């Protein structure tokens, strides 16, 4: 792969640790966070709640992370307390319109790559619900949409992180055994598609290609088997062969112990993944505390359990590889 342009290189360096690994925390949840807070509190959560939650997470966790992913809707106050670490900003609207088939994406109305960069973003992040098995006219819309964003990021010379989350095109349950069996192909197929040069994606933010609850011989195993441990390890390796691009794993809302075991499995498979963007696996368990006891109690929880959670992730990242290797460089300095 040709080496990154100066702006893209600067952005990638800004969100990486000294090893060239992306050890980033994610705090760009909006709709789902608002719902969770309201559910725990038994009363609505407002914009101020979301801002305060994000400020606390960012201030505490960026001491232990290489970067933070925030949204420009509620996350800009938090972006001011990130302890000198890198900033990724989300460019998509939260969720999707469930009345329209295909989980179609949409961009935030009053934002553009230019504006996100002006707001301090080192990198741009997009979330897309995607499966290679969706109807072709729906995927065609998604492909064109990603091409536009990729070109916009090229024009402003800023890295483009694309996160894709799979789903069942037939409307089945994504927590089922049947979906767990389809997941490796969904992840691999998505990596193959968006690794293509035409999309101008710099880092793929990917799901792990297995559902841990269905991997026999793991601590996360719940009793129904989709894959043996050996098959799971092979799925990690197979997904990796689908792209030459740097890629990092997302935590997909699993608990901290499950995510740690997932990263251990990735390491055991020998996969050259380049880091993580990990959100709920570090701070999710603090939601009830914030909702019922308030920001001060939440901050105390973050400074103990939250920090412990992110340190667990950092330990598990020992098996990650620097992204500069994907450009044929042996060090960050080599790239300029």
C-alpha cells in the first residue's frame, strides 16, 4: 500500500500509542445511551446528562487510552478534557430508521468533514450497518454513500475510520446460533468490500468474526456451539486475509471479561490486528451508577473499576501489531 499522505499520517499518529497501536476509547453512543440512562433512572435523560456522562468518561479514560471517539452532538464539551490524546469524531446520525428496510445510514445535518476537522477531529469515523447478503440495490446505496465520504476525507486529508456492524438481512435474531454461524462470512465479506481502494478507507473498525458465547472451550461459552475453539481461531485468520488495510476491533457492547477473552483469542490466532476502539466494555456498568447516584459517584466508579477495565484492555493489546507495518514500514519515523 502506498504510504499515507501528510494529513492522514498526522491523524493516524495522533490517535495511536507510542507503539503505533490504536488503543482508543469509544464514547459516541447517543440514542442507546439516552435510553439506558432513562431505563435505569426511571425518568428521561436529557442533553446535559449525556454531556456530563461523556465528560467524565473522557477525562478519566483518556489517561489510559491513545484517543477518544466522540460525537459532535453531545461530545464537544468532553473533547476539551481529553488529556492531550487524539480525537475521532462521528459523522453519522445515531441509529437507523426502522420503518425503511436495509438499515440505511444518514449523516448529521449540520456537519461536514470540513466542520468536524475545524472542531478538532484528528480522524473521521462512520458507522454503517452492513451485510454482503443484503439486496444489491440497498448495498449499492451504501457503497455510493461510503465513496462520497471517502472522497470528502481525501479532499480534507484526514483519516477515514469505517466501522461496519453486521446484521441478518432476513430479519433473524443477531443473538441466535443461526446468526453466529453466518457471522464469519458477514465480517469477512464486509472487510473484503470496504478494503477496496475506491472507498478511501484508512482504518477498518471491525467486529470480531465470531460470537464468543458460541465458541466451545472459552470462558464466554454459553453451551450452544457454533464453532470449536480451533474453528474460531481460523475465522480470525480468514477475516484478516480479506484486506491489506489496518484494522481494529470494536467491543460491540460485550462485557469487559468477554472482550478481554476475545482479544486473547485474536492474539492466539496470530492475527495482526492494529488495536481497538472500545466503548461499552469499559464504561457500560457505570450507567446505573450515573443514573441513580449522579456524576460524582459515577466518576468514583470510573476512577476505580473503569480504569481497571481499560487497563485490562491495554494488557490484552500486547498482542496487537502497529498499523505502520501494513504500509511496509518498520517504524513510524520511516513514514515521515
